[in-house]
C-alpha cells in the first residue's frame, strides 16, 4: 500500500515540508526586522532582552525624552485650559461676558 500511495507522492511531500520550513524561517526574519525597525527590544525565547543593551547613553537619552515628555504634557494642559476659556467666551451670551469684564475693571480701579 505504501508503494502505491506514499512513494509516488514523496517528492511533493518533501517539497511541501521544505516549503513550510522556508516560510517559517522567512516569517521569523521578517518579524525580527520589524522589531528592529520600530525599536522594540529583541528577546530570547525566555523573554530576556538581547539587544539593544542599556548603556549610559541610552539611559541619558531616555531621561531627556521623559523630561521633554513631561514638559510637553504640562504645555498641553495649559493649552487645554486656554481653549476651554475661549470656548466658554464664544459660547456664552455676550451680556454675561460684558458684565464679568466690567466687574473685573471695577476691582482694579
């Protein structure tokens, strides 16, 4: 039975297995390339980072980026507050805004 079923198709079976293996290897290389391209750390099969290793330059860069991120978040908060005030002025009726402005002028004088 094996002579009639498996042996005639053996080249196709071997070629299929080799093709699947090649596809798996190409997929692994592609995902590794994507990780490198987008800055994700490479990991071993146990989840331990392989590259990039943490250096003093990398740590300093991360510190600077964290500081800049905090500054930008604070600036964004200030801009949101200003935008909320502008929206309030635009959507309120003019009479109440005029009264508030006049009351502020009266306090300063």
